[in-house]
C-alpha cells in the first residue's frame, strides 16, 4: 500500500480549510444596511452620527444572500403563510360591520405599509384606493377600492392580491380560499379560473394569469418573462350573472 | 360641518362688514382647517414664541443639540422654530422645529425634521417680525385645507403694533386661548386678505414654508402681480433690524429657471424652482378668504376623518417622474449603467418583485440615494429600470404640473349642432362606441333590467357588444369624476359627469390608459375614454357596459341595498342610446 506523504496531508488540510471557510462566509450573508456617514463639511460643528435607515424601505424584500432566502423549502413555507394571512384578511374585510380602518390596521400590523389615495367628490362618488408598499413574501399588489354611498357609508367594492407563480399555486390559492371563506359550490370553474358567490352582493374569484392578463394593467408592473402564472385572488361586487345565466354567445 | 362653518363664516362676515372694515379673522386648527373667529380681543405680546433660525457668520446651518448634549442634528437656515423660555439655558434656547425650508438640498449629515426638539444657540435665532412666511404645498394632513381655501402660496407676516407682536385673546366654552396673530397676503392684493390666529400647539400649517426677508417677500409678491405697486406694501415694510447674513435669495432660483435641460444623474429637487402656484388666481378676481371657502364648499362636504387623514392622498393612484428638469437617468440593475432617460411627469409603475430586491442604495457625489425598480408602461421594448425614489411620486403629490397632451378624438359625431345642456337636449348626444353594437342591447341578458342571480339582482346597464381593444368614446362633454378603477373580472371602469349633471359609467374597459382621463379632467364629446375589454372568466364577448344616472343623487354609483346595487337615480339608458344611435348611425335596434 502506498504511503501518504506529509506533503499530501498538508495539501488535504489546506483544501479542507478552504472548504470550511467558504461555507462559513456564505452563511453570514451581506447586510443591506448602510451604516455610518463621515463628517466632511468644515462649516458646521456637527458630531457625526451613526444613522441606520429602516431596513424595510419601500418595496424592499428579504436579502437574496440570506440562507433563509436561498432555501426553497423555507421560501415556499413563507409564501404559503403569506397566502393564508392575506386570504384571511380578505375574508375578514368582507365580514358584516368590517371597516376600511380595520383593514388598514391589519395591513400595518403585518408591516405592509398601507396607504390610500382618494378621488371623486361627494356629489358623484368618492373612491378610495388602498394599496401597500411592502407586501408579505410570496404575495404582492394588494389593491382595495372603497366607495362612499348615498348614505355616507364606506364599503368595499373590490379587494385583491396576487400570489407567486408555481406548479401548485392555483391549488394552494383555492385551498386558502376554502380555509378562510364559507364557500359553497363554485359557480364557474376552469383550469385557470374559479368563482364562487359569497352572498347576493359579492363574488370571490381566483385566476391564474396568462400573458394577455398581464397586459395594460394601470396599477401593477409585470414582466411577461417572469410573471405568467401569477395567481390573483379577488373579492368584488357582482356585475354579471352566474355562469348558467351568462351572456349569449 | 364644513357647510355649517361656511354659513357661520358668511354670517360673521356680514356682521363684520357692517361693524368694522378690518380683514376677516380665523383661527387655524390642525383638524378643521380655518375656523371663523368671534368674540376675541387684541392684546400685545412681549415676544412671539416663533423664531427663524438663521446662522450668523459661519455657514448655512446650525446644530440642534439634544438635551443630554451627546448628539446633534443639522438645522437648515431659515427654518421656523418654536421656543420654550422655561427650558432655556445660558446661550442656548430650547426649541422645537416647526417648519423646514422646502428648498433644502440633500445634506451630508442627519438633518433636523419637523417636531425634533433640542437646543440652538441664542445668536442663531432671529425675530420672526423681520421675516415673512410663504406657505407651501403642505403635508398630506393640511394640504386639502390649504388647497381648498387656496391659501397655498400666501404670505404670512406677524401682526405688529409698535414693533410688538399681537395676540388674539379668545374665550370659548369657559376656556381662554391666546393665539398669535398673522396678517395674510396674496399676490393680487395690497391689503391683507385675512388675519389668522395661530395656537402654538396647532402649527402643522407651517411645516412646509419658505421664509423670506421682508424685502424679498415684496419682490416675490410683485413678480406675481400684473400691476405691481411702485412702493413697498406699507404693511410689509419692517421697522426692525435687517438680517446681517447675506444668503442666496430665493428669487435668484425663481428667475434663473433653465428653459430646456437635461438633469444631472440625480438632480437636487428644488421645489421652489417649480411653478409655485398650482392654481394661479384669475386676474382681476378679488380673492378673499370667505369667497375662497365658499367656492370650495361643494368639494368638502364631509368631516375630516382624523385617523384616515394622515395617509390619505388626494390623487389618482398614478405615479410620475417628478422632476423640474426635462429628463432623468434610468439605471440598470447594477445602478452603474444608464439605460435611457425618463421624461418629466412620465407615468411609472413601482415594481413589487417576488424574490428580488426592489430597492437598493447608491452614493452619488457623496450623497446616498435609494433607488427603486419601476416600469414605464407607455414605452415599448426595454421599459424597466431603476430611479431614485425621491423622484417617483403620486401625481397629486408632485408640484410640477403635468402638461396637457392632445386628446385623441375619433370622429366628429353626426349630430345636430348645438349646446348640450342636459341629457334631454336635442343635440344630446353621441353614441359611446365608434360602430354600431354587434348585437342588440335591448334584448336578452344585454338589456337593462335583465335578471341576474335568478332575479335577485337586476342588470344596471346596457351591454354594447363590440371588438376587444376598440375605443369607447364620451357621449357628451364633461368632467371625469373617477379615472380608471378595477370593475369586474379584470376589467375597469371610469365615470364622467356630463352637462346638466347626468353621469355615465363606462364599464368593462381594458386597463389601457388614455391620456387626460384622470379624475378632474375635462373631456369633449367623442373623445376617447378607454378601450373595450373582455372579462377574464372567458364567459362573455367583449363589451362596453354602459350605465346612466340622472345626477340628482349623491354618493358612489355602486351601492348595496337594492336590486340594481346602484344609486337610486339610475336611469334606463335604452331610449337614450336608441336616440343617439339613430343620430349617429342612421338607424337603431
């Protein structure tokens, strides 16, 4: 049997050291936070302060280098939790006596940074749009529209969010809706679309978006190369009838 | 509440006009805006609690030192502060920052913001009586009050008598209040248009100010008048001391506007360079605060919801590139390369990615910026890149006005010429699609009042079957009430109020935006309002879902509680559509 020389042992030890070091540094990741600013101006006598901006700036998302972000299983679990959270929020938003303020509070409490815009006037209808700046992982483009009716009552006309594309995204969204809403028989069902009546006023539908569905959205930015298969869950006021009543073709 | 305050203010003003000739008086409330005052008396003060920070000698800033002396923030020159004598120390005044200059450029150091507290050197503080405050756009909370009363851009000066500031002593409900009295000037008036009492605890109106010396303010006001007076306004001439520090006049910034310019990589946003008055007063119109409040009364008929006010922005949900210059660099993912240049007021959509960062920081010229990823929906080809976040704003928040684009008008409808006064006018109206519908809108599920959900609901519209993507047009001149919003199964709607008050909802449009179709925009008969869409369930053909309302009711068109799920002035559009179809296409269904 050939003997292993000390030279080979040293080489082996060095290689092991390299492998160990690379594993160690890859786990640490890179902090996105910029800390510290140097004092450069002579005109003032300000003592430099270390200033740490909030890590969750607008439209921010988890650092891609973190190990949690790289682990697909952990990412999927986070996305599913987000799907459950948002489905539950939609269900609560359309419960009797639910208010827009409660929805805003819930979004704020989950760190999603809600904000609203307002157009129209009391004479012809005021429309308030509610969106968020910092969505939960795996979801995005939360969008709600509230109207103020003749009696001054504020009510939701539309509320939706999107869930990330994936081989099981549509099924997962349907499951989340089933878990959080009291759903009967679907009134319309296809491979990429399903709809239920919630009551006399509202429907819940889930749509797996095709490239055509991603076109010309006035609120949301899409990349057709990446976003086909995005799943949207929406609750909105009815316009058409049920499928069997539908428009003549 | 606002209606009541208007009635009260008018009644008060009528009384006032008989009894004395002085300017009307109001107090400012952070939650209620301008509130008419009565039963107050004037009393001189030894000193007003407001000062202007203007560093003498060394530079353009001073230090706001924390109470423990361990840290400090930079206070920009000509910031407005409130003092607290009780907490002051030798050589140092206890202050709270009330307003910061809107023309401040990015600083290397942490900068004091409104409501920060600390100590400033006594010799850095100047008497407010030597300055005039120009009220700028305001915060989200105060902007609606300032805009509706057209007080944005007015000039405020401490009321003085024998060089002493004046206060209003008012009692209400058993409590006495002392308000600091200000004279308010507008560009086309030589005399104050009002006097406003300020409670030192309710000062959000001053959060966005530009502070001028008295001489500077006179020149700025004169520059906005058609016939400026030869002499200074008597009331703006101060007998007190003139600031000793020579600082760059805001007038230099206003006068030296570049005509057409490409912005540097990341321009400093000098909001003072932008058009200062977003709503200039018509020449010759006497602007008084009561007429302003009266004019705006129809727009603000509801209570301010204090909890909602902070985050609600009066704007379409549309982001624009908000810069003074003509273009701004759009960068690639590394932020190192410039992909193309965005134009001023170009529409952008902030991106929310699934697994990538949508915000990153970069230092340019020793200033750190946050860049966000955006899409330019009006561009073909490469249309996603990175912009500095501070230049991406909601349209309603951008002080740089958007230039009106030429509207697209399909064809002049062949209808009797004449003014359309209401829906029943002989010359009303045009048909909302450019060609006759493919199927009758008077029968089947397309007709008005067709049963839905086994008759539990009724169809509130006529459905006009046409071609996906084809244009829909305005039936009459009017004004957009609500621009494109999500309507049903991936389609959109917008609402236009037409002559005589009747309202039309154009529903089941695609999301493709048409220029000049935002809320508040005027439209012409036949103007393109959108494009006919198709619901995403695949159930139905492309159609324009067309609703009509007489305009005799208030509130949103959609509502719950009746079979139509609509406002109670909903009308059957069938006979009107038949008339318009016959006028335009020669015959009808």
